[in-house]
C-alpha cells in the first residue's frame, strides 16, 4: 500500500524497459552487421520473436537473454547497459545533470576539459 505517495507506474516502467532492452539488442546486432535472421539462427530463436523483442513487444525469458548474449559474444550484463539507448534529449540532459550534481569540483573541472575537446567553442 502506498500512503501519502502515488503508486508507481510499474506497467509503464516495464514497457519502457522492454523498449530500451530491445533497442540495445538491436544495436549490438547491427554492430555485428547481422540481420535478425542471422542472430536468430545463432541464438537458436525464431527471428520473428527476436523482432518482437527488439520492438519491445515481448518480455524475453532469462534463458532467451542468455542465448542472445552468447550469440552476440557479449556478457549478459552488456544487454542491460540501457543508458546507451536513450535518445530523448531531455532524458539525456536529466541524467547528465544528476551525475553532475554528485561530482566533486575537481572532477567537474576535468569534465569541462573533456567537453571542450569534444565540442570546442570558438
């Protein structure tokens, strides 16, 4: 029971997580230059099911995720590096700001140097 607070939107969170997971799997697959059919064959899963996973329409089992990771040649945890799949600018800025707020000043100075190398301002 949630007293004095809103009940979390678990279904919305799970849907978003499935989409991010699917995007991550698609990214790893395309880096290898594979089609869905090729990854499906390597992982011994139906390529249509794989397509549904990549679109966030399926919630794959642990065993399916293990097969996908093994076929891609990555650790299982690599499938869950979902921050790389965030494409919404506001979400990216929000996450960056959260990190910045917790960083010590000396690290911020180093980060500024790195950012200036990536995006020099004239």
